């Protein structure tokens, strides 16, 4: 399918071919689903909402409920104020969520609908809440949309109501799977601290089969807990792109100090997460976690010869790619092509510089690499054509490149549309790293088996 991609790299002044990102509202919906009894609402046309819901459903294999302002020609010309007010009334009457989380689409952003003013003029039943985030897809990516909605949660819901901060942490996990969120909670729980995680899609996007269809599963961060986040001592923002803006808003609004850490992928980032908890709350790391870490080191030592010197092309969301780059370097691999579709810093966002951060890690390890923020998969394939790799790591869309270039492929990130179960299992923490080692070595050894001559086809590898 991608056999005609040219090797010759020409300067492009504009245009994206095979994007490595998707719409802001997809991230906003995913974040909103991490609030208990919250219904995401798409302020725009039905087509956007249908696409966003189906994309999330295909990755998580779970129903994704979201309402829409259902713009038609009239709203497109005169604005969507009436549509949103009607939607707010109908949604609370018919579906009875505790919170409606409104996000915008390109159309309503282009019209310039003033969402806070519309919400103020809407009939919101007593005890119910409407929050919002502006999510124009001609800026940033789904990660920006996630970040914007988490900022919206903090802006609307969090309050500092106590003179003295509570001995508890806020944890903003970033755009990761529910399996990762469960693992981050398990690690924090094992450290013996009180914490509030938001958003939290565990128990929502990995809810059990009970035989009954429920619009609002048991999981998700409670509104009262997000409110209480304003009384916490510290916010641990995991992943600068998805989580740091909300932590900064919470600091400014409620005086909760912020600590931005990497998404805890691999040994070093997981160590940093646990050390931050240990130092803030003077806790000891329990033996159970030390044991897991030791097991991971043992596994990495046992398998290092599978990885050493292998060249990797890596793409995906910036926080995950940054964490994966560090982990791959720790395995002795060489990430020679590293790309994210998310721009290096969306307008209004205060996130760091993807290219600089990744380059510094690679330079420290002595690896010469191409690194790009705001890139696309056409470019990544051209890089691979010019400098071949032993392995490709990224979301489902990488399978086309893997097939065209005949390279082993490991699916990590969002979206993964052609495999199931993945969202239940973590890639974060020590256990997540063990899983990654298994996935990567499995892909490399499968390829070695495939290519082995009859006399070299080994039973023990
Ligand atoms: S119009 Fe904008 S929000 Fe809607 S699907 Fe297209 S890019 Fe996404």
C-alpha cells in the first residue's frame, strides 16, 4: 500500500501525509470519561462526534457515550448557542449525568461560539455541573485536547478550602490506557500515600461485563475528589504534554505545588516517580516494589543480547515517545528515527520542547538520530528508506510502513485498532517495562525465526 513512497526527501512547505496524530476532541472525550458519571458533549456537527466515538471504541473495545449539539446549516451560520442550551437541558433530563464536559470542534471554534457565556445562560439543574474546554483541531493534537480538558476540570472544579494543605498527592496520569492508570494507582498505593488521580478511566474504559448496559460505569474520578485536589500538597504531572498545563493551573489557582515527571515508562522514569513520592511524603519503598524492580533488571540482563545495537524507528504521542526513548536506550537499543505528530508546543500551551528533550537523551547515549515534532508518517517512512531499522514501534498506523519496508513492528500507544486486550495491560511501571521487553524481544525473535535458514532454526534462543 505504501510501496510508492519515494526515497528522495524533498522539502515540503505545507500539508500532512499520513498524520501521526488525531483531533483534539478525541483527547477531550477520553479525559472527560475519566470523571465518574460524566457525559462528554461535542459542540459541533454529528459527524465529528461519530468519528471521535468510533475511534475511541475501536481502540478500547468499549462503548463510548457522548452527546452532540448536532449543528446543521442554521447553527453553522448563526452560531450554536441555541443548540448547546437545548442540548444541556435534554442531556440532564434524559441521561442524568452528574457532569457534562463540553468540548468544541473545528466548526464551532471557527464560528467563535463563546462557550462559558452560553453555559452561564443555560438551564443547569441544581447539583449538576457543566465544564468546558476549547479544542480546535487545527491546533495541536488529541494530546492537546486531553490537556485542555484536564485544565478545564481543574479550572471549574478544584477548590482550596483549607488553610493547611492535606498530606495527599494529586496524580495526573496523562493520555495512557486504563491498564496504565491502574498500575500507576497500584504503585502509589504500594507507597502508602493518600492520592487523588484524575482523570481516571480505569473502571470506565475497561469496565467488566455484567450483563447490563450502563451509561456510567463505576470507575472515574469523583467530582468531590477533583474539588479536593485544590487542598493537596503536590501535583505529580506525568508527561509534560498531557498533564503539566493542568498542574500549573492548579498551582496558580489553589497553591498546590507541581512536579512534572516523565510518563513512568522503564526503570529510570519509574524510579523518579517513586522517589518523588518517597521524598515528598517521607515514605519507604516497600520490598514488593524493590522485588519487581530487581526482576526487571534480571530480565533486561538475561535478554540484553536481543536488543544491543538494534536500530529502532519510534513514533507516537510525545509523552509516551519520550518515555520509550529513554527505555530503549536503557535496553542498549538505538532509536535512530523518533517522531511525534503533536507539535512541539501548541499555542497557549506551556509544554516543553519534544525535539530538544529527545535529542539530549540520544546525544548523552551517543546515538545519532533524526528527531521531529509535528511530523507525519510519510516522513518517517522516507527516513526508514534512507536509513533502515531493525524494528518499528508505534500505533496501528505503523503496520503499513512495517509491511512496505518489511520490518518487525511492535504496537505501542494510541490508537491500536487491529489488536485487542492491549488497553488492559500496562506499559508503565516495572511490570509495564517487563511487558515491553517481552513484546520487543518477541517481535525480534519472530523475525529471526522467519528469516533463519533450516540449519539455523534454533529451539533455544
Ligand atoms: S472537523 Fe475538526 S474536530 Fe471534526 S473530525 Fe474534522 S478535524 Fe476533527
